[in-house]
C-alpha cells in the first residue's frame, strides 16, 4: 500500500484575458458584458489513467483493495476548473462509467467557508434507476437558478453561477467517482477514483481537494 495514496501533482494553471477576443467575436454590443467577466482562473489537472482502486469483499477474506491498471470504470483522467466573476465550471473526463451502480461527486469549498456537494448517481436495481441529481450546501439540500449537473459523452459537467456560491472569490474543488461491478452480499466488488490522488478510491478517506482557484 506504500504508493497507493501518493498524491498526484499533474496540475497546470492558465490565466485567461478575454476582452479583445470577445470584442472581435461578439462585436461592440456585447463588449460590456465580456469586460465584466474579463478574466478567469483555470486549473487543468490530468489524473493518471489506470489508477482505479478495486475493492473486493467476500465472507472468507473480508475486504481487499488493490489498484487495477486494467480497470477503465470509473477511471477519471482530467479535471478542468474555471472560476470567473460570473460562474464556476467543472469539467471531468472519464474512460468509462458503466457499473451496475455509479456515483459521481464534486465537492466545492469556498473562501467564505461553505461546502457544496454536486452528486449524480445511477442505481440500475432501484425502482427509479436515475440518474438522480443532488446538490447540497453545508450538508443540506440546495437549489439555485442556473445550476447544472449533467453527463456528457466524455464525462461530467457542473456549472454554478457565482451568486449560487455566495459570490465567493476563490474555491477548492475535489472530484470522486465510484462504480459497483457486483453486489450480491457474497462477492461484492466496486471501484473508486479520486481525481487529485493516485489510487484514491477508498470511501474511508475524504475527497482530496485542489489548490485554490480564484476569479
């Protein structure tokens, strides 16, 4: 287990200045709106592939955990966080997300001390298999105009207007995803990946957070 929880450090940052580009593409009529959101801090993190932690359980051996380099489900490969004056956008790429049950979760901690959880889960054995979308603020159900949590062909996207986050000027983000392969009470097996930790698939550990991303 020596390297199992070794933290990944494959993150780059890009500072965008957009007014000139906005003027060229959108014209003078939209320049005022573009200038109001003239810059954004962007964090791009490439999570190493083939680092899903697979947990197996049976009555004879109990719990056994190992990194399975051949397991694509639910392997996170990229997280992009963009914070502007208008909104926070989180984009994640996955190799696959097709388990019997699956759960994708993004955690946002703000400079004002709030914690937001954006969750998407699917349970094929449930009466309503989903997907179910849940947003929490400090542990309580939360809704706000303009919030978006949705699946894409490449992974998942979250968009949250800054007003929904209390107009916090900087945030830290964590992303964790899990997939159940088999669940019969005899030979259960599931996999996890934590974007900012190599082989971070252990429900006993909290999600790993990024560095601060400011508008």
